[in-house]
């Protein structure tokens, strides 16, 4: 039975990945920060077979203990401070966790592996936010990185450090440059979930309207459940490499609103949506669209859930949650 350690186990990707690996017969371990982490119960309820270990990406000694306890064949580093808006308010903390945390995890894997650095396969969760002020459309693995937020800058650091450990130490270390991916498990601070929750509540008469920022920003949105499959496939390759994971389609916030409101029978949502400058980014990323042809060719990976299906899935889930009083 192969063993895997997942950092960021409490996030949407960590939960979907844990389910996938358990289905494949893995012994799954998760790193969780803080004994009283409020999301611990969520993990134990959804994936009770996962063994949890206390640890912190900013504390190398705790990562070494987790490695020793889990004895993993594969490590998936999904842990990060991942809410982009927060990174402007707390650039130092974001850099420490999302940037330096990658170095700490790489070092923990390298030290634990000993004389055979490639014996433990490592996945780094890179991000399309690294492209920032995009230099070409669509974006591929060779596109110049031009991050536009402290979060994006931190992800660039972790991405290049992963490449450096692969090239310097011979580690089997791969990065997935994942474009935006959503699900009913997405945190409510993210715009897609903020919209799906609001639309659900509006449909039930529990909320009057929703306030957002830039409605014209465009993203390449996919389903998180599809994207964790790509992570696993990367670590099954003989050679480590970096892959863009995306749908190759771009949609605006307005498009998301169109589909979400249409799903509850509302065609004209203008009076239900307000805009507030407080929700605008200091430096906006206007257009992200990925070229995942390398992942398709080498990994055999393609997305299975369309954008419209994703929006409907999220709205339906939040309607059910609202009816249940969650």
C-alpha cells in the first residue's frame, strides 16, 4: 500500500485529493496546523481514514516529525495562504507560508529521503496567479511569469525552488500550474463561492443582493475534483516535470453571474448585484487562460466538468445547505 502525505488537507483540493488517494488504496496522511484547528472536524467527517499529524509549514522540525510518522512515498504540498486579497494585507505572513513553506517542505523531503532523493515523489501546488500581467495568451509552461500580488510572488518563489531542488538534488519534484478551480467545498471568501452562496440565499428569500468588485476580470475555471486527478498523474510519471492544468476556456465574473442567476430562473440580475471599490484588487489580473496541451499529451488528462455544470453544482449545493440551515 503506497503512502501519501498531504499538506493543506483542510482545503478543497486536500479533501478531494484525499478521497481520490483513498479510493486508489493509499495510506493517506494529512498535515494540519493547530490542535484546535476549526476544520479538523470537517476532515475527520469527510475522510475519516486519513491520519492527521500536527505541523506547520513555517516549522521545519514539525515537518520532519510528520515525514517520520507518515513515511510517505508521495508528498503533495497544497498548504498555503491562498486567498489573494489577504496577501496585500499580510504580505509577510503570505511570503513565509506560501513561499518559504515550500522550501521547508522540500528540505524535509530531501533530508528524510537520505541517500536517494528521488525515492519520495513531491508535488508542488503552483498557481496561474504567477502569470499575473500575462505576457502571452494562452499561458503555457514556458510563459514568462509576472506576478501581480504578494501571493503570486510567493508562488513563483516556491515554483522555482521546486525546479531547483529537482535539478540540484535529483528529486522527483513536479509542479502543477493550476488555473482557477472551484467546487462546493471552495471557501466562502472566494468570489465563485460568494456568488453561489448569495444566489442560493436570494432564491430562498434569505438575502436581498450581493456586493462584488470587478465584474470584468476573466478566469479559466475548472472543477477541483478534476484537477486533483492531474496532481496524482504527475507523480506517476517516470520523470518529474511542470504542467499547466486548465480548461482552455475563459469566463468573466459577469458570465458566472449569468449562469448562477439563470439556474434559479433570474435572467436580469443587475438590480441584485452591487459593486464596491473595496473589493477591487490593487493590481488586477485581467485575463487568465491556460494551455494544458502538455498535460493532455503526457498525462492523458482532460477536464470532465464544464463551466456551466460547475456553476450549477455549486448553486445547487448551497441551496441544499441553506435549506438545511448550514
